[in-house]
C-alpha cells in the first residue's frame, strides 16, 4: 500500500491518504487487540489530534485488561510528551484536555497536571475553540473530497471539567477559574458546579474581572 501511495503526485492528497490509511489500520488493530501494531501504525499519523485519538483508544483497551492496565499510563505518557513538544495550538489544548479526561481514570494527580497545561495553552491563544468533542479528517483529491468525523470524549471543555469535578470538586473549580477567556471560564465553572447540590460544603468564589 505504501508503494501505491508513493505514486500519488499531489503532495497534499498523498499525505492525506497516507494518514487516513494508517489511522484506519491502527483503529482496526486496536479493535482486534493487536495493540503493539496499533501503536506502530498510530506513530505514522502526523497530526497530533488524530494520533491522540488512536493512543486514547489503545490506552482504553489496555485499561480493560488487568494484565495491561498499568501499561495504559505509558501510552498516555507518550501522548503527553508529544503534546509538550508541540507548538501552542487549539489542537494541542484539545489533546491536553483529552489527556486530563483519560488520566482521571487511572491517575488523578496527572490528570490535574494535564488540565493545568491545557489551560496554560488556551490562555496563549486568541479565541480558542474548545467547544467541540469531535475531530474531522479530510482527504482532498483532484476529483474527490472525503470527510471523516470522530467523537473524542474530553476534547471539549465541559466534559473534562465535569468528569474531574466528580472526584475533586474544589480543585477542578479552582482550575476552571484560571482561564483568561471569560467565556471559557464560564463554561468550565458551569460544568464543574453541574452537580454542586451533591456537595455538602458551600463554596465561595473570588470574582475575576
């Protein structure tokens, strides 16, 4: 298949098909529990958000098996290290939010660390779109355009803050108020206090301008 892909003259089409091909190969390998192969294919996918989806699938599969549950942390760490080396973009912020969501299942403190990094990244951007929980993959050719959309739990702000607030309400709330963008801050706070009636202690917030 790589030999066939190399014959495509248009660079954008070639790269798009290459990434799509290995994205699908990784998805299938994870479904069939060939997790080492799934990781190898995922590493060939260039875009950080697309690769993160694949690594999250692999980590999820490992969490379900007692013998590989601890290995899920290594898989998530690979995504974390890649994100830290990436430039500050909306996609990076989304991946870090997704990491916080995934880490919450196995390591609460690292989940909070990833959440803090997501906020720092978002605060460096102008009007970052963190409102969608899906990622689109587009392949364009001379006479065709192919769209694929994938839902990613945790990629959007409200889902992640709601998930983290279940275990550590006050810390999640503190993080929510650290967004410099007022709209993001409002969404994060509302998601965090969604189940506030379940908390017995009243919470006082210090207003931010």
